[in-house]
């Protein structure tokens, strides 16, 4: 049966479990999108208002469900608008399929409108190459079935990542006598497992350790390893710390969850990790944020600690720290094998020996809660972020999903907002762009319509993609947007003040000096979201958040946040390498140089 390229692609997406596609129409992809209207290929199309949002939505859908979806966009500007979204997914190893249009093959190199062809025609694949796992160019309709199953194979095997397929206009309308390949016969079977000797060596290290620690990275969540992790922790009495994307791998109220590590971390998390004698890393890249710029003793001390590193990507093994046992394998499969390698008698002995160590963790956590109390229970106005998060947690069910923007809201949520289930804390832990949280929340709601979804975002971040509130209103999606409004890019302002003693371009102020803010509640109402309110006093916060979360309609709660750096957001715990200007005081430059000399990656 003759099918156009667009029809083949649409049929493949349906067959491969894609529930909808999201993007923007343009002349560069309208022939492709037309196929999604055909009876045999029908696939819902969710129209966004910026291509960056479409890719963030596809990214978030995968983070919530583990199922990749597609984002089709047009040529030229439509394609290049996706780069931030692609980079976000690439940095965090999440899967999505970008489908872009391209100039018709017989029009190449002639300077067609919106074409990029200065060095090669087409040039966009070269732009996308550094932020995609694979790039394909479809030059014949007959290739479509093959490239579709190759794209899904790339997205769903090994280290996950976004894939791009570019389709010229004439190829989009070309026909071929072709059908969709069966995906189950094109994917590897099973999960990559660790070498038996490596599992044995890892088990022996964990059993003999006096102060072991597990660091759960994004790979622990991506591999759905939460049950195996909890079982290992309970059997052996090993405290767990986590990274941005590892949050949720072990419930935050588990007695041996030490909290987040790195910068900003928690005092219990960094203390436990820094003083561990054996560290079991599960899908963690040891970035500067998660490892306090690798400064010894700030978060990790490797060496002298022995590292057992488990990662699906062999390139990560030993990259930033030397690994005593390096395991290239799936995290869940490795934990299953580790559990099998540890005998009950040995486990009971190890657990009993760590009683004092675990009591130390409990004391650290108790003290940490007292430290956070002044921010979490602050009664002043403007409010603190931790006060807003505390009230939000009290009204959001345990299984509720939060998507989180960058800057202070991201750090505060990571540090002080408890998460109880995997895939319910959706944030960009590596690329950390502004503009991710709003479309991510919409995608989370589309993926889990029966689950409450809250977007936690700062005002500067919100304004990057706030036009997508119109999408939320158009589809009547009951997402709650909580804006932590501090009237600026205040995480940047605080860094400027700390290092330079002044700020530039990071506060929103009128020309005369007073603080400036958009009326976000009015904007939401203008988009068609009547359940929008502004809260300036802590007394009205709980009820406003409860009404929004329980309303079962799109809602926005704007909260007024103080700019006072001593209480506004997260506690400053850990180390992040900020080079100093030559004009900085001599004692500050000396202290900085001493800290850099302790960075173990050097």
C-alpha cells in the first residue's frame, strides 16, 4: 500500500506507543502534519506557542512516563528554536524525537527562504548535532520505516538522549509501498548487567565499610530502581544522598535518606557523603553541582573513600573520580544482582555494626530541621520560598508531581521540599534553562491526567514561556502554577553581590528605583484562567494553595518573595567554584585559591 512519508511516520509513532505529538505548524512541516489527520494515522497534535516549549514538553513526558514522544517543527527559525530544549534533554539523558522540516532537495543551495546553507545544505543537523544523541536525514520515503525504528532504538537503549530526524519538503510528500517495522524486534532484550566479579567486589566493599554511602543520580530514577534501592538500604543500613535528578529515588521521609548532596546541598547529605569510606554511585555523573566542584571534604572525599560507580555509559566511569569498582550496567539490574550477592547473615552483621553511624545520621537530620526552621516557618512579608514550599507540601498528595524552574526555586525545592515517589520531581538538573518548568508541567498533566501537577517557578523563569498558559486554558488542563516572585533573577543577583558587591541586570526595578513586577494573576486571567490570585501574607497562603490544588481547573498562585539573601531561599551548603575578580580582597582570593587546590578532579 502506497503511503506518504508523513503517513509512515504517523503510523510508526502510533505503533510505538506515542499518545500525542506537540509542536508548531509551518510551511516546512505542514505536509508532514497533514498525515496526523488521516483515519489510519490519526494522532493528537498539541499546538504550543513556542518550539522550545514543545521540546520541553516531550522531554518532561519521558521523565514522567519513560515513553518518548515526538515534537514536529518547521524549517529554519522553527528548528533553531528547539535547541535549548534539545540541550536540556541531552544534558539530563532523556529521550524525545525531534522531527524538523527541510528545504526540498531540488531547491538546496539556492538561498531559499529560512534555509541554513552557508557551509552545507541543510545546515541545521550540524547545529543540532552537539545536543542530540543521533541525527538522521531522511532522503527517501522508503527510508522512513527504517529510520523510525532506528530512532526509537537510539532513544530507548544505552544512555538515553534526544534524537533528530530532518525531512525535506519533497520527501514529506513522496510515497512508498512500505509499512511500519515491529519495534519489539528492533530493540535489545533485557537490561545490561554487571560482570559477576564486579558485583562480588562491590558487595564485599559494602559489607566491610564502616561508613558507606549511596549517591542516587538520575540513572537510579530512569532505570526504575527505587524498590531495589530501598531494599538494599534497609538490609544493609546505608544512608542515601541524591542529586537534582536523583531526588525521589528514595522517599525523603525514609529514615536513612540523608538529603541532597552538593551545592546547594544539605548539611546531613554533605556530611555523610564527605566522611564515607565507601561510596556507591548509581547513575550519577558527579557534576560540579552534585559534587561541590569536586572539592575534597565539601561533598565527597574520593580518595580516600573507595568508589563503586554504576553507570549505563562507560564514558562516565572514572571520569571525575577514580573508581575502585567500575560497573557499566543498568542500575536496577545491578542492584538486583547486589541483593542476590549479599547473604542474610552478612547483611544482619553489617546492619548491626552501623547502629552508631545511623544514629549519627538521625542527629544530623534533627539539627538540620532546626536550621531550616527560620526559613520554613518565617511569618514575615514578603515571604520566604521555604515557607511557600512548606505550605504547598501540606496540601499536595504524596504522589503529586512538581515541575521546577531554575535558580532559587530549583535549589530550594531540591533542598527542602520532600519528594516521596520517583518521577514526581521534574527538573532540569544539568542544563537548567529558564523556561522549562511551565511546559513541563503541562506535559506532566497530559501524561498523568489523574495526578495533581504543580509548577514551581520564579518570575524571571516564568516569563520565558508564560505564553503557554494559553495552551493550558485552551485544553482546560488543571495545572497549578506557583510563582515565587522576587522581582528579578535573584539567584544571579545574590551571586553578584557576594562576589562583586553590586548587581547588574538581575533585579527588576523601575527607572526611579522601586521594584517592578508583572501582574501575573491578571495575565493568567487574560489567558482564560480565572482561578488566579496573588498572596502577599503568610496567613492566606495555605488556603490559597489548597484551593488551587483541589480546584480541578487551571490555577495560578503568585506569592511575594523577599529579596533578603539571608532567608529568602535555600541554605548555602556546599561549595561552588566561582573565580574571583582581581579587584577582590586579597584574603578572599587567597581563600579561593586554597579551596581550588582541594578540588580532586585536578
